[in-house]
């Protein structure tokens, strides 16, 4: 066995995510296991590119994170579902929820399996932006021969972790997101302070999780739609939604177009922030009229919201929603002469061939 020390200094040039990325790219790697007390997308996102490349090469990734601790975010857990959908049969995502006010699930261990050894990193760093890029942290790297007693001990540790864990599902993430102990992206991992924020020579946070899903290469529009539809609990919702309106929307009578605009399932979760089965009253502020409507996320189906100003618009058209507050949207129709250009530049997503096109943006 050999051991080496990795020391991350706040504001230093070397961050721990660099070493994790190196190991994920190493030749012969077949399996990775993460067991961390705290996990956030702002940490996972720093290594997500190399992690997905590893899975694309046929690797196996298993993860268990602490939950209900005030730090682990819904986004980190939802990323496990994204990986499961993209690489079926190659991933496991679980969580261990804290049962007591004075006792936490608190490990920081990651294990990398190679043909002749296991490489384990054990130390202080969590799978967060702070743990992998900003904080002062120390990790010991152990290179352990396969078949050794220490390798067996690590295997026994993982067996306990996975046996204790609950499998991540969209329903469990929604429950945890609404619990007292849910963490949120872009909130400090430390108690609130008036001290300044450290600037580090690394990307502090990746793009929001919904952007990650929209950019999935090789994923069908239907898969993206299902993933986004399950993201009612994500921390950072898009600010803008562009939605195509067909020449004849539903809801009219005697063959005439109605005012019921169809909201795709993906937008109900990731844009309007609704969990499956949830409904909320939302406000749509047009230039000359404000409309209040109940928006419902019916699982696996679109929702119709009646917006009468559509009667004054030439169809097909594009409606633009801009979030100005929680459940409040500045709403307008794109001018007819800008329809084709906006359809091409902004409405880049489509659940299936022939369905309306849409796009969500920061």
C-alpha cells in the first residue's frame, strides 16, 4: 500500500476536483464509488464532464450522499437520476437521511477500482464547491492492492453504506426538497456571515442543472422532457421560457381557435417549479392585462392555461414568459415579423416530432 497527501489551500492553484478528474480519466478504471456527507451540484458539476466520459466508456458509478442536513441540495440528488437515465444499468444513486438532531451521516470517501488496486481518497472534503475548490481541505490518497485486508474493509464499508441508503427517486427528492433540512444551491455551506466571499482561480459553480439536461448529447427530446418534468424541486429555475403556439390551440368551439395554451410537461417541472401532481396559482402580467390562473402538473401530460390575450395575436405565434418573482411572470407575444427568427434561435427543444417547440434560459 502507498499513501500520499492532497492539501487544498483556500485561494490556491490546486483544487481537489483536479485530482478527482485525473482519476476519472485514468486508464483501466472500471468502477467509482462516492460516499459523502454533503453533495451539491456546484461541486459535482466541476467533475461531471469527466464522470460522464467515464460512464460513456462503460464504467460503473455508485453514490450515496447524506440528506436532510441543510447542505445537500435537490440538484445533487437529481443529477443521479440524470445519470441513471443516460447510462441505464451503470449507476446507483442513494441517500441517507439524518435521523437525529445531534448526529449526522458524515463520511467523505471515494473509491476508484483498477485491475490491480483500489484507490481511495479519505479526508475532510465534501462533494461541494467549497469542498472541491474553495475551502482549506486535506485528503489522504491510498493505493490498496486488490485482495488485501484494507480493500476488503473498504468493500465492507460500502456494503453498509448501500444497505443503509434509500434509492433516489423523483418522489423522494421532492419530499426532501420540501423538508426542513433541504440544502439549496448558491447558499453558503457555512453559517451566515458578513465576511467577504473568496474568489478562486476555478469555476466556482457550473451552469444550472436544467442547462445540463437541455444540453445532453444523444438524449431524445422525450427523455429530456421526462427529466425536466421531474425537476420541480431544482434550486435555480430558468428565468425565460419561449413557447410556440400552433395555429389552432385547443379550447375553442366550433372549430375556432381557443385561448388554452399547452404547457409541455418539461416546462411544468423545470420552469414553473411544480412537482408531479402539484398545482399553484400563478400570475401572468401582459402589457394591458394581468391574469391569475391555476397551473397544474399532471404527470406525463401537458397542462392547458387559458390566456385570453392570445385572441389578439396572429397564429402561429410565440409567447415569452419572464420570471419576475415567485409564480409571477411578465408575459408577451413575440411580434409576427420575428416569429421565424425566434423559433429558430429560442425554441430549440421539442419533446417529440410534430409537437410544439420551446426553450428555457437563465
